[in-house]
């Protein structure tokens, strides 16, 4: 089993368009040879910071440096895919029609990453 994790960030206000784009691809994935499953996660941007700040006193907050923001902030999406092999995933990627991907690009921030992962087990 191979796990692929893709991280992207939607431009502010474009989250719904990015979400719909990835949901609309599900049929392509389900018929792909070697495809096992896919999970799409969308960050609840700011929720963690808000929850931490709500538990701190004004004095504790004053002692903390403000979080550094590097560039335009968007909403992060994480796609977790399971495939029977790296070759199956690569065959799918290389053979799928990429014209629709151009629809997605204006909705994304430049930062993105994709990699294969191994599960860490104790």
C-alpha cells in the first residue's frame, strides 16, 4: 500500500471552488487501476489559534510573540490518497486529462507539496 499526501492552499475566498474541483474528480479516481481511497481535508483556518488564545490570560498573550505570517494566507487542503503501488499512482497521474487542472490554478496560492509517506508504527 502506498500513501500520497498532497498539500495545497486556496486563495482567500476561493475555498469552495477548490473543494468542488477536488470532489468532482472522485469518479476518475474510483475507476483508476490501483486506487484504494482518498480523503480530502480542509483546514478550519484560525481555529487552533483562537482556541489557544481563549485559554490564555491577557498577561500570557502579551508575553507571546505574534505569529509570523509568510506571504498571503489561504485555506490549506490536504489530500490523502491510498494506492496499491507507486506505479499505479504515476500511471493515473500521467494518463489523466490535465485540461481541467488549469481551471484550478487561479484559485491556488503558490505553496504546495506532494510526497509518498510511510506509516510510523511502534
